[in-house]
C-alpha cells in the first residue's frame, strides 16, 4: 500500500468533494476565516530559516507588490522585488496574500480616488462609471483579438480611457499607502522572527541537553550491566554460594 493511503484511497482526501459553488465560496471567504489564513501565513514566515532582516525585506517587497494592481503578475513581481532588495523570496511570495476579495474593492476605490486627486482627473468614481470603463476595455480587447483573424479594425478608445482613468490612477494612488504599510510590516516582522528564532534555539538547546543526560544515564546503566556480566558473583557479597 502506498504511504498516506488507506484501503486504496488517500487518507487526507475529502470524503465529500467540494462542489463548484462551495469551491468558489472558499476562494472568496475561506471556511476557517481570514484570521486563520493570516495566522498561518505569519506562522510560516516566522519559521523561515533565514536572517530576520532578510525575511523582513522579503515581507516588505511582497506586501508592496500585493497592494499594486498587477493581475497575474504578482508572484513574478514579488520574486523580482525580493531579489532586488536581497530579501527572502518565499517570505515575499507569502506576503502577497495580504489582500483578499473582501478588502480589495475598498482599497481600490481609495487608491483610485487618491490617484485621481494626484493626477487632477475630474471623473465620478461611481460603480456605474467603473463598470462602463471595464466594459469598454473588455470590448476593445475582444474586437482587437478578432481583428487578428478577420477584416475588423482594432479599437483602442476604451483601452486608452481605462488606462488613464482607472489603471494609472489606481497604481499611483496605491503606491503611497502600499509603501507605508510595507514599511510597518518590515519593522514588525524583525522582532517577531528574532523572538521566534531565539525561542526555537533555546528549545533546541534544552532538547539537546536532555538527550545528553539520557544518553549519559543509558551509558552508565550499560556499564553496570557489563560489569555484572564480567563478575557474576561480585555483587552477591557474603550471601554468595559457599559462604559460611
């Protein structure tokens, strides 16, 4: 039988596979909640076998990338940012999970509002306005794709509008808050990792000393048994056979 299986089935396999609806719900809001997911990520970061400052630099890079609008490119960008600041790459990848589907829309509206203010764009950031911008951009993408295989002409008006009124303000507006939050995460990560590594080293030292004491006791007991085997009557004293 393959290890990890019981009766031909995986031990950790779900007894009742998730349906599509349950799977989508898990992606939006996990069953254990975001608090449990955050605690898991923090726990994994503290256990990374690297110097605290390198782990913190990786957290800074990943947190910064996680707040920027880089759909489909966050892992690649986090890897590059971690290499650029000489941080821990795995910490950077884990830190990109700082956003979730619940908080991201609120942060996006805040970032776009700040970006519009910085760029001097006067446009109402309503749900209807944002939805139309996405719709026009998606329409242009589809038309341009079909134009590759047909007589249609490429259209760029919706994409240009989306770039200047949605994406660029979002990116510029998110950059400032992302840097501040990433800096806070950097300075918080250092003492957390240092404390965990010190506690882990102390625990390892205590375990090593305990093992040494156990080995010493076992060695002493083995020595006594060996001496008894070499001198069977030595421990009997006056009670040995033939003693008057």
